[in-house]
């Protein structure tokens, strides 16, 4: 990397730090919540893009890994009194009812447990391909959700968890987002990243060149699940309450929507799409409410924002079939080339 690029990257990180500092002190809780969700969905989108976009595995089990991370982090950060109030039907099993850990350790354990479960799931399922792999991972995700629904003494069953400490703030969200970005960039630009892309393009050719297909598929699957668990933990401690119904297939679909819209196999596209989709859904909420223009009042139509948002997505899919970025990535050279004026040719216009 050029010295200029390193300096500009450091400046960008400092600008992000200053923005988070300003937003944390001046934005209202609603605005901060949207910014938190944007950063969390960047983490979730990058984790899924590693599996689906860069490695070419059609996995639909992301909601299950998020559930593991969210429940683990929540259970380990809740106080003993909060657990007693929450588990009123059946008492929580010992010694989990008396364990309270710092947020960072609980978040890390949530990610590691998600990665471990992904390793167990990946061993039998990653030998499948295409639609069969999608069905298998979706099935395992539903199994995880059903287990959480029926383990009353561990997860409080269908009632879910309440009184979860609101540890997630802008510093945690954007710090985790930045860490995930750096890890993904380093991973994709390494020899492992090249092996992932080779598997995506042609498994037979990759294997003939000496790439261990199963090893690299499991690696991508486990790393993606780890960051999905981290994102789930951040989301659970942001919302303050979770239940198994939150982690249905629709949650996986939302993350899949982000990476498809941004570009399968593009880190930059995932970041842009996460912010566009998350903030766009909130800004379009005004369509569901009455709009007073002063001289006329337009009655809102419930559900109109989803219709408009879906129409915008269709436009993007039609005109950007590979997503907003395709497989392209941001670079400082490309940015500066946009502002450079090309010199006129010495030849005549008609020549």
C-alpha cells in the first residue's frame, strides 16, 4: 500500500471517530439507534458476503448464528436480579443464573459459540452444493430457533429475554464495524481470500490447482458465523429484549438483500448497501403517516413505504444486475482518477 493511501486511511478513521463522538453527544436516541443498526448490519452483511459472495456458498442459516450470539451475549450480561425477574415460569438453570460477565467477554463468547456450532453444522452440510446446501443450512437455522423456543430453563422459551443491558452504543457498533472491515480486507487480500474466490468461480479448477475445498469452505463458514454471532450480540444488547421469533428466515433475507443490492463479492458494496437499506427504510416511514404540506394534507397509507422500497429495489436490480458495486472495491486511486481532467487530444475532433 502506498504511503499516501495509508495516511488517507488513517485520516478517514480519525474522521469516523470524530463523527461518532459528535453523534453520541448531539444526536437524539432515535438517530443514534438508526446509526447503530446501520453499523450492525454492515457487520452482518460482511459476514454473510464472505460465505455467499466471496466463497460462493449458498447459505441461508445466518439467522441461526445471530440467535446464538444474541442469546449468549444477553444471558452472560444480564444481572442475577434481571434473570430472576425474567425466568418466572421456571427458574434458570444453575450456574448460569449467577454468571454475569463484562460485555466484551460475553460478546466474544457469543461469536465463538456461533463459530463452533457452524463448524459442527458445516462438517456434514458443506459437502452439498447449490440449492441443497441452502435447504440444509436453512433447516439447521430453524432447528436452532426451535431449540431456543423449547429450552425454558436456559433461554426462557417462547417468552424470550427482557431487561437485557443496553451495552451497545455507537462506540461498540462502529468499533466492531471497523474491526470487521479490517479483518475482511486482510482476509480477502490474502492467499485464503484468493482460494475462496477460486472456489466461487470453479470448484473443479480450484481443486486441480491444489486448493483444499472442504478446508476452505469450513473456514469461510466458521469465520462468517463468528461475525454473525458478534452482530447478533450487538443487536440483542441494542434492542434490550429478544425472542426466538425474531430469528426467522426473514432476518436472513434482510441480510441477503443487503449483499445482493451492494454486490456479491464486494466489501464496499456491502457497506454502502447496509447504510442505504437500513436508513432508507426509516426515511420512507413518512409515507405511512399523514403529510402536511401547509396548503394540503396527504393522508398516509399503511404499508406504502414497503411498496415504494420494493419498487426502488426492482429498479436497482434491473439497472444494476450485479448490485451497486458488482465485485468492485473502493480505492484511493479510483477516487482521485474521478477528479482528474483528461487532457484533450492533439488531433482534431473529427480525426
